[in-house]
């Protein structure tokens, strides 16, 4: 199954250039420059309030930026209208809370986007959804409602729902932080598989196991800035900045 529908050029899929973001007077992103290549998995870590969610949210324009540019697949982020809707379906996003529609079955949650936005017929959408639900290990739950599933299962449905839109890029913002410990791995395993299949991913997580297994690069943020960028082994074993050293020492002793 192909989920990573991108044209095969050498240009980065995501380019953030000199990006600034203010919330009122508060400077939340400071001179952020980050390129994400096709098929690359970038893990973003950093202390609470450092701007990780803001960074993610600017990439699919859930947040506007105050200065700089963001391009996806060579195109500047659209401001509004049909182009913005298209962008949103090209960029899947999975949050800490699963946000499934409570009144729709699991299957209906996954087929909604493909039928409404991508224009698939019901039978095609059902087939695609079942394929994805099986792949994330919840095929047998398709007729149930979200409340009847565990948190880990709901989060895997949320991933399947994003994938049903055939995104070029997937953003994950602490997808496992609301889960009980025994459910974290089932979600991370799904994400590792996705990474191995070549999906381009930006993942905010403190799960170092995931970063070590799947990340090509780790981006460390503090106070709205990208402080350090390195391969995962290098970053975790030999962080360069004091802020990264301090952050990692706290993470390790938790
Ligand atoms: N809508 C908003 N209005 C005003 N300030 C905001 C808004 N969203 C975030 N902020 C502020 O911007 C900063 C960065 O927030 P952000 O949510 O991006 O941090 P984070 O790194 O994701 O933190 P966490 O690890 O706690 O999720 C914080 O100081 C936060 O209070
Ligand atoms: Mg956050």
C-alpha cells in the first residue's frame, strides 16, 4: 500500500524559512529554519512551552506565522479556501487527544474524510478504511463506537483516519502522552512501521525509544528556538548545548 504520495524530486517536502510566530507580545517561534526531506522522520523534543506544538501547528496552518515562509512540496502554505482544505488533507495530524467523532462508528470515522473531501464512493472508502484499520490492528472493531475502544486503539484509529486521506506528510503531537503505559507501545509500533514504509513524519515526543528506532534527525527546541539538530544516537549520547544536556538529564531521571 502506498501512503506516501509525493513527487520524486530532490527538493525538501517541508521548508520552514526564517519563521517567526507571536501570540500577542509573546515570541513563540524565533527564527525557525527547518527542512524536512521526503521520507524523513524528524523528532522534535524540548521542555514544556518551548514551541513544539506551535511549530507543528504552523506546518498545516492551524496557526498562522508572523514572518518567514513555509512551503510544502514547493508551494507556499495557502491562506484560505479550497487550497487550504487541500493542504489540510495533504498534511495529516495526530494529537494527544484522539478527537474521534463519538457518534460515528470506527469505520465511519475513517471514511468521512475520503468521501467528503477526496470524493471517494462509499464502497471504495469502506475498502480503503478496512485495509487501514486492519493494518493498525483494529479491523475487528470497525462497527464499534470510539467509547468502546481503549485509548491505544482509538489513537490507532486516529492514525488510520489521517492515512485514509493519503497525506504527503504526517504530524504527530505527543500522540502517546495521554495513554496508559501499556498502550504506548502499540501506538509507537504503528508509527515505526509507518516510518519504515517511507512516510515523511514530524513527531513531537519524549519517547526516546521511538526516536532511536525511527528518527533520522532530532530537533531540540527551547524558548521558541531550534537549539540543536542531530542524529538520534549523537543527540542522546552527546548533546552539545547546556540546555539539551539539562533537558536530557531530567528526562532520564524521571
Ligand atoms: N494560543 C495561544 N495563545 C497564547 N500563547 C500561546 C498559545 N499557544 C501557545 N502559547 C504559548 O506559546 C508557548 C509555546 O507553546 P507550545 O504549546 O508550542 O509549547 P510546547 O513545546 O508544545 O509545550 P508542551 O510540551 O507543554 O506541549 C508557550 O509559552 C505557550 O504558553
Ligand atoms: Mg505541546
